[in-house]
C-alpha cells in the first residue's frame, strides 16, 4: 500500500537524489583483465545486441514520473546504475550514470571517446561476430562505455552522486536491493546527513526510523506518489 508522505515543497523535496537500477543479464559481461584481443569477440553478442534492444525500448511510467517530479521541486538529481538512456528519453536532465552507458563507447587503449555513429542495423537473433570499431587516434579497439566487473566506477559520476546524496533532503532508492557496494553507500550517506530515505521495491527492505519502504513496482509506486503529492 502506498503511504501518504507529507510534503513541504520548500524543503522536503528541495533536493532529491534518485537512485535507480534495472539489473542486466550478467552472463554477457566480459571479465576485466582479459586481453583486448579476447574482449573484442563480445562486441556484437554482448553489447551491440543489447544496445540495439535498448534503442527499441521505451521509458516506462517510473522513468516518466521521475522526470515529471523534477518540474515540482527546485532540484532533482537522478543517479542510475542502469547503462541505458531511458531516463534521458523520458526527459530527465544531467543523469549521473554510475556504471557508464552503452551509448558512450571509448577506446580500450587510449580512452578517447568514440564519436563516429554506431550501426543501427538489427543483429541475428542467434548472434554473430563483429569486428569492433577502431580508434581514430591510436587504432585501438573500441569498447563499450560501461563498467566491467573488477573496474572502478567513473570518478566524476561517483563524486557527483556522493555529493548529491550528502546534500539532499529526501532520497529515493528505486528498484535496487541496496546491498551491493559502492552504490549502496549513497542512501547511507543521505541518512548520515539527516535526509529521509524512501525505498521503492517489491521486495522487503529493512528500514530504520528515518526510512520508508513502499512495496510495489517502480512504475506503480512513482506514478501514485507523484499524483498524491502534487495532484
């Protein structure tokens, strides 16, 4: 059941970081530490197929509600563990991607961003092998701009998310278990700074007296919360 949350528009929603997550299939991720020559065989099966599927997907009611919430508060910061662009396409601005983005490839050797447009052609359902693009600067292979297992989170994204969590009045943790670090540190950072934390999750979340748990899907809960708070 959705709980009615008192709203003081001048403070309680003045600065609202929103942490979101939608897990991806783990089996397709290359393991950090493999040679570039062995990583390249995953370009089509693991990343291009997934990127094209993301382009075919549409923002859901939760993405739209989060973007709409920004219109009712002085400042809202979206921090996501997702590697898609659904928040941006829903209308959210300046989204912080803790785990990078499928749409921001870079060179595996020199790190330069790959600016050439990527293919939008469909891939076979049963997969295929594609040679990764090459870097214009050093001729290295282009890799997806996501965080591979064993890699550090992007420093700028982590610093921005950590700062927003410590400066907020209200923190939403949406669709994430809250047990995987370092992202799980963000709600704790908000709690330590005196913010109220709201967990939106179908699964039970253990909370303290500064937290609320809204049981249900992100789409249902965020839409209902927005309607109750702002009509």
